């Protein structure tokens, strides 16, 4: 069969189906006291899209991610996750937090639990999964992040890169629809950054919807579908990695990127 005449699957999908919006942010404002940290953000993220957020320290990136999984109350605006409005009611928040996994700079594994126990903790105690089913799924996830051989180790014996990969497996164990990453490699020694980015890249290739705050511009260039530059709580510019890195239009984006190189 001559495959050259077969249209690529993704192109067919794009023609026949409207893109499904997984995250929809409308007029988001977040104040801390008198400090306006998020100042009117509108954004949508499609299912399977990988968005990288860049911006200076203090520009509101972490606050934005925390709003997306209900860790902050919103001052104004609304957020829809898979078309469900994020409400401050606790039942709605629980639901959203299950659907939106988050990986932080400090991975905060439970030190008194083994790697496997860390990964099954939430599925067993929050989702009420049977232990043997949770263990099977956890082993598959640990295989995916390359750490099955560490399943019985305690977090204190792991390198930073291994710990962060366990943290990713732990988040995935809840079957999230979306994964948020807040500078997941910033606390790691340089030689350990690559192994974590490789796992994230694999996740992106598997079709996970991801919003990633990172200073790893190589990752952004290679993996992001879209790069968003935030300054003072506003989206200043967004576009493909090529547009943003090679041809930024806004002075503030140019200045920020200039400081990195
Ligand atoms: P970034 O992640 O881009 O570095 P953050 O979202 O962490 O930025 O912070 C943006 C601003 O919000 C900063 O001025 C920070 O001091 C402030 N801020 C963040 N969290 C809180 C909080 N819980 N209480 C008060 N101010 C906060
Ligand atoms: Mg931050």
C-alpha cells in the first residue's frame, strides 16, 4: 500500500472535528491584598496541547497555575476545566483537583512511604481503588518513568531527578486530564534535568494536555505547541515557539528573552 497518499491522521482530525477546549480562562483576576497579581488573563488550551509559560520571577506564573487547579480563590473571572466551571465549593474543587495533576519544583514525596506506596496513596485513599489494582497501575507508571527498579526504595535514597519522576508518576496515578508543571527542573542539578524533561516529552507525545512553567527554552522549542509570555500578570505575547523565540514582536518579550541568552 502506498502510504504517501494517505492523509496524516491529525490533519483529518483537524478538518473533521472542532478542537476541544480543555482549559478556558475568561477575564481572570487575582489580587493578594492590594497587589494585583493576575490582571485579566484570557486563554484557552485545547485537548492534547502543550503550552509553555515564560516570564520573569514574580510575573504571576505560579499563581496562574494555582488558579487552574483551584488552589487559589479567584478575585474575578472564571475558569472552565473540560467545560466544567471551577467553583469554590469544596465538592467541585475536589473534582477539579483530581482532573488536574500538578508537579512542583519541590516534589514533596511522603518520606516514610516507599516509591510504590507514594504512587498508590491517592488512588487508594482518594479514589478508593482496590490495592492490587492500584499497585498494578502504579508499576506501569513507574515503568513509564523508568523507575520500576526503585519501587521499594524510600524517597530519601533517590536523586532529585528520580524523585521528580516519581512525583510525575504519582500525579498520573489519578488519571488527570491535564498536567500542570511549575518549574519542575529548577531545583535539580543540571545533569538531572534531562531525565525529567524526557519523561515530560513522552507525556506530551502520548497526548496529555500540559501547561508548563519552565526556563528550559530547549524543551519549549521542541515540545511546546504554544509559548505564552506573561509580564505583570498579563499575557504580553503568545505564539508558536518559532514566533516567540525567533521573532518576538513585543519589546518586553524581546527584553526578557535577551536577558536569558
Ligand atoms: P512567578 O511564579 O511568576 O514567579 P508568582 O505567581 O509566584 O510569580 O507571584 C506573583 C506575585 O504574587 C509576587 O509578587 C508574589 O509575591 C505574589 N504572591 C504570590 N503568592 C502570594 C500569596 N500567597 N500571598 C501574597 N502574595 C503572593
Ligand atoms: Mg513561580
